[in-house]
C-alpha cells in the first residue's frame, strides 16, 4: 500500500510540475510555495517542486523584455542604459534579472517583470480558485483554500515592484531605529528610482553568496558561523 501511495503521489506531482511550467507565471509561484510545505503536503510534491522550481524558471526573450521597457519608460533597454546584457543572470516565477550599466558608469541589476503577467494574473488566480474549491468539494479533508487566500493577498504586492523598492529602504530604516547594534552589518542595494517602475526595478549590483552556500561564503573570507549567528539575530529582532 505504501509503495502504491508513493507512486501515485509522485506521478501526480510530476503532472502538477508539468502544468505549472506550461502555464508559467503564478502557477510556478504556486509550485514554489508547495515546495516549501513539507509540513503539510506529501513529500513527493515537496521534493518534486523544490528540485525543479526554486532555481529553474522560464526566461522571457529579449524582445519581450524590450516590450516591457517600452510600456514602462517608452524606450528600449539599450537606450535607457549605456550597457545592457540581453541574457539574464537569473530568472524567477514573476521576473528575471539583467546586468546593466548606467550612463554615469554605475553597474546595476535590473529586475524585469515577465511580459503580460499582470494581464493574466487575475484569470490565473481565478483558475487556481476553481481547482482548490473543486478539490475541497470532492475531498472535504483536503482544504487548501487558505493557499488561495494567501496568494490573492500577496500576489498584487509582488507584481508591484514599487512595493519591493519601498520595503527595501524601510527595512534598513527599521533596523537603524530598532536594532542599531545589528544595522551596521545589514545592507540593502541602493534603488535607482528614476530607472524603476511597477514592472522594472533597478538597483545597485552586488556580488554575494546564498546564505546556504558554505563554500562560497568561506571563499569570500567570511566565517559561516558568523553568518548563521547574524541570521539568527536578524530573525529574532524582526
């Protein structure tokens, strides 16, 4: 029975993974969220989503990036910046990041929202709502309607990069006021407000390492223990 149950969960997780990648946008966001719910959903779903969606997301073409730029600032990236790499260095469910250089010479990271995402977000959210509510009616014990409520509240904020930009500065301000003893160890990239909008976010480019990349942290001359200690203090203070 356990073997059959595992096979069914794994097959269903793989089908869900395929659906998320095919539809893109908030479906990938949903898949990523499922990948973090190891305390709620079967492990087959968690492992499948976590391995495939946290670091592998669809990439918008340069033509689509130009389309977003034209709508937001009226010019293509090569006109807005002195240099703009058309190949993104990272891509997520809602946006991708390009390296660029301003006309005054500063190296920046430009976060560009995937095209047409805002237009399809409402319809996609409604579709997910139908799926979740239908699942609950057929199997009352599987009630994931809270997930839809959470998405409906957070998604509009995530689609507006101005919210992220303001939170970036507010976070530093809060640390300076509430935890000045930690503030000197915390830094957030400078926002280029004149080169940002609800679908474009330009900020200071910074080299770094993921908090769980021990090898790279050591290579930067930083002790992992000090990083974990700082993260613990930050979490506690927040």
